[in-house]
């Protein structure tokens, strides 16, 4: 089963107590509906772990202004999780991150 949650702590517990590693983990980044955003999300995740093209799914919003980029990757430890969340949060176009 894949996981998705905020970086740091959840309900007062550290992430490494909530998520068992290694695991498949789901990142969802919401931003403008353009190919540049997809490429930047893939690069941010790919800087830490291998993110093949088939690990990425893109879904536009109902009005087509935004999109959700979902990336499922295999994480080995909590440091990878924190690094990817940090790198995704640095994307200027990012509107929301799960």
C-alpha cells in the first residue's frame, strides 16, 4: 500500500514511526496546467529517487486551469521522503502538495 502525508510529524508522531520503509509512496502536486510544471515535479522527485515516466500520472482540473501530478516512487528511508517534500515545496508554481 502506498502512503501520502505531510512532512515532519503527523498527530505528534515522527514520520519514521508512521511509515514503514522501504515503501511505495504517493506524492501529489497541484499546479498550473502546463507541461513545464509536470517536468519540474518529475525533476524534483527524480533528484532523490528514480521516477520513471510510468510512475507519473497527470489529471487536469474540471476547468482545465490546474492539474494534479501524481508520482509513485519507492522510498528507502524517511530522509528521502523529507527531501522530496522539501524540493517539491520549492516549486514556485506549486499550489498544493499532498
